[in-house]
C-alpha cells in the first residue's frame, strides 16, 4: 500500500518538475488558468519546484513506512 503511494508521489513530483503551471492538470494545486488575473501571467510559465521536492520527500517517507511495515516482529528471547 505504501509502496504504491510512493510510486504515485514520485510521478506527481516528476510532473511538477517537468510541466509548467499552464500545462498542469486542473486537479493539481498550482494549476494556472487563463481566466486568472493578468498580473499573474509570469506565474503561468514557471515550474513548481517546491511542490515537486515536497512530493519526493513524501515519497521517501512512504517508502520508509513500507519498509517498516514489512519487517516481521521478533519475539523476545
């Protein structure tokens, strides 16, 4: 379960780093619509690096959770 979450977050991170705000899917935060105020036009052509890095960090956390949930419990001697 956590491994699938990590794969999904990695894909979202790659989308954020490789796609400008105009071309982001509308369901992702940071999407720019042409109907927004004209003063925000400079925001339309930038990549969301912080959101991409955040999703990579969350993916690493999900991988750690997957690792620790897969470790069998040891019984005391």
